[in-house]
C-alpha cells in the first residue's frame, strides 16, 4: 500500500485519537477518522474525514478500502460499571477490525493496550495495590486483545503499552522500551503516545511487538492523590 494512502484511525474522537489526528495532519497525511459518536464540528481536527462507526455492530469494510494501515485508539473509560463489566471494545472490537482488514487487504495495525497488563518493576507499590485491582477486568480484556493479535495470521501488529495516561501537552520525550516500562517511567501523555503510535506506522517499527511508553513526570502527576482524583476513587 502506498505511503500516500489514507490512515484509518478508530476511536478518533477520544483524547489519544484526537492527538493522533493532529500529529498526522501536521505530517501532511490523509486520515479517515472513525468514531461511534462524531465530535461537534468545533471539536474536530481540520482536514480530516470523519465517519460515524459502531465498531461492534457495523460493517465498515468498504470505508477501509484504500487505507494503508489502521490505528486503534479505542478505549474504555473507567467507571464502577465498566470496571465490573467492561464492553468488549478491546476484544470483539479488535476482532472486527482485523476481519475488516483481512477483507480489504490491510495488514498493518497499531492498538492501545497498557503496560499494566503484566507486573511492572518500576510501578509504585500503591498503584499495584489500588488501581490494578480496580482495573483488573479491563486489563484482562487488553491481555486477551494482545493474544488475539499474536494469533492472527499474516498480521503486522503493534500493541502499544502506555503507562498511566496523562492529559498534558506533547513533549516528544517518551521513553520506549520492550514490553516493560523503563526505570522511573510511570506515566504517558496522550500526545506522546499518539506520536509514538503514528511513528510505528510511518517507520514500520515495533512490528509484532509490545512497546512500553512513558516518561518521568513531576510528583504531582504521580502520587496517590492524583490517581484517586483521576479515577474518582475516594
């Protein structure tokens, strides 16, 4: 597929998805942005084609025709209900993506997983004792998604494993390591994750791999109070 062909981005209206669109447009790339609920016009990234799509229920194969690769920024927001019974976006949603790619001859996909699907030596103990328990069912679904990708024949996949995501400006300083977070790296900014995922596609790097992505941050972003505030845990 030509490097000038469009890039398909799913979950394009979320924080990471929007940052992927911004980075892609700055690089002069053509993008098709798929989202369950389309953003308001004022919230859309200029020069991007937006398409409404329910990944779990729609047939979107025709909309993928001519695309060079797929980036999935599909994600599940944390709440008590999703923590207990998360919708199958990572598993069934990714399976639907892979099937549509097979139909249209696309072999390259980059998805968002999480560093925390397995123990991380650099992660604070308080995080393991609080957030991991709360996120258990979502993390298990991510693990199943990674297994699905590994079993798919002829697929060139990358499962990006960010640290605890942070909504702060782009730095370009993310540390990327194989499967496990680098020492003293715990958090990953949405914008840095987006840039890394786009780079994996453009440079064809970390194929059939699980790169961990994070960077050191100030204590105010990494302490237990910040975690509780962001997850709504008392």
